């Protein structure tokens, strides 16, 4: 990954993507209309805003080295 960062290949600045979406398609990104005082702007909160329930992070600490991955791990990672 460090090679990609050094060469500037295959790197996407997600902050700039989010800025572009908010500017050109404000209805797509839920944070656009959320108060700036919102404490949590993490993935779980984004999932809650998009789908109505927070991301279950219980699989975050599961053994991701063990193969094959469980179906629940695949869903979580998607």
C-alpha cells in the first residue's frame, strides 16, 4: 500500500469524494442535512442514517485470519 501512496496510483481521497457528493448530490449523503454538532460521524452512524439501524460491530474483533470466513463476516465486511 505504501507504494501506491508514494506513486499516487489507486488512491482515492474519500474526503474529496464526500465533498463532491454533498455539493452536487446533497440528497445522497445523509450527513449533509445533519447538524454539525453531531458527535459521531463514524461508519456505524452513517449506516444508521442510511438504513435506519447502526452497524453491528461485534464482528470487528472476530478472527479474520481464520478461513473460510463466516457468512456473517462476509456481510460485515461488505
